[in-house]
């Protein structure tokens, strides 16, 4: 009897799949802020992956740079301290800054996420980063502020040298009205804040951010989420690459009924994937090591059989364990057991 290796679904598998969109990741714990999250899935109809750094600030939402149409797994380097939620696209918050009268010299505008704000200072002589030049009219000043937020003007003319693009906001301008918009479409965990010194500005802080569809969650104390799928692809067609890179997934136990068995593993391009085989008398008690160092082929389409000796033929169940995965991207892989 032939049975393919099957990667297990996580305890809580993916809830939904993205509709060809970038995804948004946020943890409920600041302690997850220094961790990387590896996303594995399909981009432009091909297997692909991306590493997203959640950010040293902690609990600040991040957006993938790649547009995923499907997700296979998401994995943290260490257990989640909070719940790491992965969303599709939602609605971005937006607000306005109206330059009602030209600000006085050294008046300021402070805007951003709570604890992570940017201060813009209005001046008649530019001397520092994030200085905004007070123009001849309120529209000129609004235009200079818009250019400073987006870093699209001329340093030393519209705003101070050293000004960099706002990390969280983009903006547009129409006359004296600067419309600011969140760079990612979600309900920000930390919330927005906007204040001014002086009286030249009329402020409306960003509101209206909504999360998109919840795609999946990595629970507290766990390292990842994945759906179940089988490694049964003898043709090793590059279009159906199915073994995720960077992670070492968990496999389901395979019933062999006490009969002798052979293990076959083949792969396409990529670094070696190494397995060992554990045996037991139930699917939950595969704790005795049977085979070690089972390598999934070479860089060519090669099949390597590994044969269990008769001494191990009494096990009712065997369970593959992935001990090494040197691939940064998904690869083509077939792995299965023949018994009986």
C-alpha cells in the first residue's frame, strides 16, 4: 500500500484565503515586536515567500510587500507572546490638516501613532529636518507640508534638509487642505494622535481604519499556522511546488499495520530536506527512532529509497519528522511510504 507524507494542519488552520492582495500582520503583544514572520504562499500563480519584520516598536501593524493569492504557512522564529493576526485588506484611516492661517514661526504639528509620532515645525528659515517653510499664502504652506510628509519636494526649499518620508502616512493637497491617509488599510492597534502648538491649523485626526477579513491567527505560545497538504507529486512539476521553504513542518502519522515498509523521497531544485522516521503503536505514540538522515534526493529529479529493516516491521504507525530544511523558497517534493 502506498501512502503520501502529509503535512499536518495547525491546531487552528487558515480561516480564509486572500483575494490576491497584500496582507496585514499585527500582534497583540509588544514582545512580538522584534520577531520575523515568514509567509509562504502563491504570488502571481507561483510559489513564493516573504519575511516580514513586525517592528521593534511592538504591536505596530505591518503590511506585506508581495501580493498573495493563497497562503500555505506563516511561521515565527519563536513562540508568539501575543496573538498574531493576519488580515486581508481593510479600510485606511484618513484625516485633514487645514492651514486656516499661516502658522507663526516655530509652531508645530505632531501627527502619528500613539508613541510613534512625527513633529513638523513651521519656520521662515530652514535649519533642520522636518522644518516646513511658511509660504507666502496658506496654500503655499499647505503644499510645503504635503511635500514634507511625502518627501517629494526640494530639501532646503520646501522643507529642511534631512527630512524623510513619513513612515505611517501619505498625503495629498488641494489648496489649503492637506488630506492625510494611513499607508496600510487596517484598524491601527495603537491609535492615532494629532496635536498642534499655535492656532494656525484646523485638525481632524485620522479615523475610519477597519480591518479586512481575518485570514488566520498564530496563538500565544505557538510558532505558526499551516494548512494540511500532501507531498504526492511524482512528476515534480515546477508549477506545483509544494514543500514550504524556511520551515520544518509537522507531519501526520502513517498507518503501516506492522508490515515492512520502504520510504521514498524525491525533490527538484533546492537544498536538501532531511527526514527521520519515528515508529509507534498508535498515531500519538510514534516516539521510537527508526530511520535517520533520509535525504530528499539531489538538485536533479532523483528518487532515493530508504528501506526499514525487519526489526522495525512490528510498528503499527510511522511518523515523518523534518529535521532540516535549507530552502528559502518552496520546492518540488514527493515523499511517500510503500508498505504491505
